[in-house]
């Protein structure tokens, strides 16, 4: 294996570590809000590292731009769904308090 | 001919996930596990060298079906005053019944496994016939050629099934309703802003997938599902859509996929003496025209099915708008 | 064992688990999930059988059939769910027991 493949492999590994950290947070945090915090942040950064690893492996500029676009779109939709889940959880908590 | 370790791990995860998904007491967990199951199945399709099916499974089979399930569950949970007692006993309670059923189905599985084991490991399917006739079909993607040209009857009836299901869903519910407006209960500015920014991109990607179906994985169904995603997000964030058979335009949109397919079949049948036998010179344009109309039809149908499964088509005061006095 | 055989076996197991789930569990939504799982198992078996070609590329005809199958399965699921929602709206029933109970109450 060449040097750039080792670099790509290490980026992929770091990305997977972030995903595992996010999954751990999902399992161990006590509350919906803290779980959302762990998931959205760790998953987006993990995805960024994985995309960096794939781009280094492929070596093509157009593929890299497409992958970065995919990453930006996933960040958008992940942020929106995080907000919607938090809003629904807040409403459920308010209903339970009444 | 060795099996990759990844395949073993994936197969084990899929079996474990199936068992857990049916077994958990909470229905929300069950549906979320179903969505994850669908995504991993899409990964399995990629391992089986079927990228078209991976695309369809990820978009329609997993995400759209999951959304339909969540909508139905949300409607049932929001209307029920009593927490459903099933959380205690999930199964039919007799132990003997469960165990004997498990043994019987395992036996059936064993028979199926023996049948599969006897099939030859290498065999020639219809691959050669499809590939040798591919230049005459008008498209370069073999799966699209099979769907829209070689086995066009199947796709014709599939679009017919979609039309039938829309009619049936409308027949179940209140047919006096005209415009579905969800702004009162579900209005969300963030979702509206998300749609405002991204729906042009979604429509563009949808039509690109339609165009790319000729030479790469893609096609009418994936494009239709993408456009339906825009409609579903609009309904979820508080919008209003005219989902009703009372408008002539909507009737046209629902029926145009099926109707255009039949019309093309009859018109080419005049020339080539067989229903749906495209003349090879015109095949490319006919396929593309059928796909465009089918995409529009499929998108409208899927949005209406979402509204039907979420309880939006039932006559309730908080989310529907009736147009009074105007004949449309 | 080739990868096609492994996936065919997985498809059979998923189908069997879905069939057992369809018969055993009571709640309608769980039954519909089980039906979908059965369909997915059968599709996996079909595509695994399509991968057995002599040569590199798989057979496109079963691929087309499974594509049709997935769309028809989604249509059927949507219709069943609309039926369930309508039934729940009319009677409040989510299992067969509830329907029998409702019919008995209606008789009196």
C-alpha cells in the first residue's frame, strides 16, 4: 500500500471512531436533548472524516466536490431533523407536566 | 469464490435486526429498527451487484415506508386516550402455540434451504438474451431496458396498481375534502426554510435521476420518490396541497402515467402489430416520454398515500379546508 | 459457499422470521412490518439467485422484477396502513381482539 492509501485509511478510521463515540453517547446519555447533542455533532464530523478519506483514495477533483456537497446537504438535513426532534420532545415534556 | 468477511457480518446483523425488530414491545422502536433494516438491506444489494435496487430500496423501501409507518403510529398514538395494554403481552399468550409455530416455520425454512442447495451454483439466466437485445432497446442501462422495454407489461400494471391504490385510499376517506392544509397543527418555520433552500435542489436531483436512468442506475420510480419527498416535507411542515379527485388537474396528474403508457402501447401496436412493441428507432424517445409522465404520476400518488396513512384525509376540523360552493 | 448462497440463506431466514412474526404478534402495525420483512426476504433470495451467472455481470431480469416488487409492496403497505388508520378512526381497534370486542359491544 502506498502512503496516500495509509493516510486515507487513517482518516476513515478516525471517522469511524467519531461514529462509535456518537453511538455511545446515544446509549449512555440520560436525556433526549443530550443524546441529540452527541449524535448530530459526532455524526457530522465523523462523516466529514470519512469523506476526506474517500476523496484522498479516489484522487479525482470532481468526485471530491460531489462528496463535499453530499456532506453539506447531510449537515443541513441533520440539523433540521435535530431541531424537529427537540421541538417534539419539548412538547411532550410540557404535556406531561400539565 | 470465497465469501468476504463483510458479507458474513452483514448477514448476521440483518438476521439479528429482523428478530429484534419484531420482538421489541415499543412500536416506535420497532419502526425505527425497520428503517435501519432497510438501509442495511440497501448495503446488501450493493454487495450483490444491484445498484438500481439499492437506490430504490433506500429511497422507497426504507425511508418512504418508514415515514408511512410513523405517520400511522403517530395518528393512532395521538388519538388514543389509553396507553395500549399490549406493552405487557406482545404475543398470543399460549406458550405451546408459540413454540410449535416456531418449530413449524423453522421446518419450512429448512425445506426451502434444501431446495436452494440443490440449485446449480453457476447457471445461465436470461442475461445473454437481455444483453444481446440491448442495442435495440434504446437505452444503455440493462435494468431500465428490461423494465420499460422487454418487460413493459409488468411496469404498465405496476403503475396501474399505484393508480388503483390512490383511488382506494380516496374511497376509504371523506371525499368531500378538497385541500389539505396542515398549518394549524404542524407549522414549522425551520422546516419551511429548509424546503425553501433545498426543494429546487431536490427537484433538480429528481429530474437528473430520471434522465440518468437511461445509462446509469436511476429511472422513473426513484425520481418520483424524490419529488414525493418534497411534497411530504411540505405537508409535514405546515403547507397546503390540493389532494383530491375533485380537481380536474389532479385527476389528470394521477392518471397520466398509466394513460400515457397505454396510449403509447396502442399507438406502436398500430405500427408493429403488437401491443407495446416499440420500433427500435423510436424506442429511446418513447421510453423517455413514458418515464416523464410516470414520474409525475408516481410523485403525486406517493404524496397522497402519505396523506392517507397519516390520517390527513379523514374529515377532521384541525387540518382540512373545504372549498364551499365552487364547482371544480 | 459463494456470497450468493450466503445471501440466499439470509433471505430465507428473514422470510421465515417475518412469517412467524406475522402469525404470532397481535398488533396490526407489527403484522404489517412483518409482511414487509417477508417481502424483503424473498427479494433477497431472488437477487442472490440472479448473481449466479457465468461471467461477471448479474442477470438484469430478476433485478427488474424486484424493482417492480418493491414498488408494489410499498403500494400495498400504504393501502393497508390507510385501512388500519380508517378502522382505528371508526372503531378504535388495533388488534383482532379489539374488533371482536367492538362487534360484541355493537350488538348490545
